[in-house]
C-alpha cells in the first residue's frame, strides 16, 4: 500500500507541474494498476484451486446432524475455510481427507464471547472448565495448529482472554493443567511474524512463569506435577495425589524459558535473556541428570518418595525433544518408539510400555493413561520426532519411520467408516473408547495439520528471512504433492514435489515458491533453503 500511495502522490505532483504531459501520467497509472494486480495475486494459491476440495466439506456436513454449533456453523464452514486454511493435495486420499477434516473440526471449536473469539476443547459443557467452557490442557496444541490460519484474530483473541480475561488478569484456571503456552506463542510468531502482539504479551508470560515456579518448583530446581494435572490421569508411574517430577512438565518449562529468552532478546532486555537462559540450562542439566534412567535408556518419572525412577517407560519420555532439550547421546531413547514390544502398536503409539506388567490394568473408559493411544500424546511425540530428524545427528530413526507412524495416525482417525477425532483409542483394534459419547466428538486436544505442514512437507518456521523446507517423505512413497496457500511471514508460500514434472508442470523435483516466485528447488527430496 505504501507503494500505491507513492504512485498516487507522484501522479498528482507531476500533473500539477505539467498537466499536458499525459504520457507520464498514463505511465504511472499503468504502474499503479500493475502493482495492485500483483498485490492481489500474491494472496491467492499458486497452483491448487480451492473448490476442488469443497467435496470433502460437503460430505463432512452431511455425515451426521450437527450437535453443538458455535461461531461458525456447518453451513458456513466452507466459506470460512476458503478464507483461512492452507491447501494440500497428495496421492493418498486418506491423508488429504483428514487434513480437511481437521480444519473443519477445529472451526467447530471457535466460540464467540463478549471478549472475543476463544477455542474450546470440548463442545459440551464441562464442570471443571473455566469461563466460556475453556480448558487449558490443550492450549499449546491449539496455538500450534491454528498458527497456520490466515486470520490471526481468532488466536489473538483467545490468548488475550486466557491471559487478561479476568478483569485484566489471567483466567483462574490458566495453570490448572501443565502447559507449553509460551513456547507455542513464540513458535506462532515464527509463522505469522507478528512481533508486536507477542511482545505485548511478554509481561503476562513472565508473570505466569514466576507463578509456576512458586507453585510447582522443588528445592532441587525440578518441577513436579500430579499426573491428572498433566492431563494424563491413571498412569503407571504416578497418581492423582503424587507430586512427581515428570519429563512432561520439565520439558514444558524448559521450552517456555527458551521462548521467553528469545522474546526478551527481540525486546532488547539483556537481563531477562540471561536469566531465562540460565533457567533453561538448569532444567536441561537436571532433566538429563535426574530423569534419565540409564538402565532403560529413557526419560522417566522421578518418584517423590525415595527420589528414584518410576522404572516404567511412558510416552512422555519423548516430550523433551519437542523442545530440543536433550543432548545428542540421549537419542537412543527413540529406538523404543518403533519397537512393537514397547510403544509401536497396530493403531498407534501407546502411552506406556506394552511389556510392563501394569500396562492397561487401570480399567477402561475413564481416561486412563496406562497404555491406550491418545492423540494428545501422539501429536507431541511426532513433533518431537520431527525435531529429532531435523536437528540431531542420529541413526536410530529415519523419515520412513516418521511416515509410517503418521500414516497410522491418519488411519486411526476414523470411526464407523467416517472421519473422527476423539479422546483415546484401543491400541490393537483402533476402537475409540468413548466414541459413542457426545463429549468425545470432535475433541480438540491434539494437532494434525501442523504435523503435515511442518513435519511431512517440512516447512520449518524460523525468525529470519530464510525459508527452510525439509520433507520427511521417504523416497518412492509419493510421486507428487502440493502444499499451497500457506500464509507465512505475510506471504503466500507454495511447496511442490513433482518427481517427473508432469503433475503440476512447474519443473521436476521439489520446489518452493513465495508469492508466485520460485526461491528454492532440488531434483530430490532433501532439505532446501531460499530467501523470502
């Protein structure tokens, strides 16, 4: 717009000096029109056509009668999606269907309040929720998933309500559950580039971190949590009243400290940067020293009584990699992920070691975390795995393992033959354990599309002007895919894989386009970078 205003001024000034010089005026007018057309074109998908995916939404809208409708009813769902979501096309239809299904379900959880939009976890009212039926356990997931929406007002409003919606103070139950909100807020900035909004929240985030330290920090520097307040009740390692240091909350607080340090650096506050880097360094050392069970080569819960390891591998042991906390030598823990005797089950990643004698012994259907598959945890583990494959030198896992587990995650998101996302499922049959309960429909407690964008397709958000893409798609799996209409750093990004160049006719191989201009390419699937 600044360029357009400049042209208008130039036209006016030139006309006043020489009204007879029509050719100059016409030149600037043409330049204005060209600039306007270019600006408009930049906000459209480069390759994919939105309406070619409308059939998915038409089907979702007719699958069943809508139960509870909030800010955006089903009849307006496609209109909303056209304005807000990236587009994805691939040769494996279930990946594509679940991609659009998860945007469709996320939209269901946008609720309009007198203070703005918020994101719910359950559609049905829960007795333990805060104002507006808000629950904080999945807030980190909500931020990561929604960071790709074109209209950032939805999550802006949601964060302002959470942190200032109680007469300028946080909602009372912001810390009812453990969370990695500060990390998620910073990683959202890496996508939308809105530094001002993030830094405006920084004082609130500092206050929140200090409150966690006052409420949950032990004398030795580790953080403790009841398993139920980790949103992981009925575990093998702990209990509803045990104050155990857990890999989850300590990973979260490490990630939150690193995020606050990064924000403070942008603000130029060297003292806060130094303080929070020290906090993060301390948590890193303590986690590796006290939560690592060398016998099991795994991060485990530390029992409050006796200060000894719980001696059970649980999926939360992968959470430290969500925040790139561990040093390289701890990467051996990931061998357990693909072991069918430990975590790898037919319908997903189990939340506890399948070989443990207490595996799935706590009964059923009251939200047990003693082994069944939870999408909440699956999303965390796959995010951590993408970090491992991108940021660590290791030989334990490869992109083929990532794709296999993501494929299982896709296959698990069906119930009675239709797309479905709920609370948790049986690891052997894929049966959703509360699938017939109204509360579980469309459960907003995990990510999926963020895994497609930042993991499988491999757009790795960063703060600088370099765009980095590293697909975790194995060779010879798909001959083509396209991720289009991604709003990243204020520009439209398109990522294309076309092995022989015949599908999209944009050249052979992998290519990255920013506002319609190719900025990076390779003939094979590999990490590539370009300038925004």
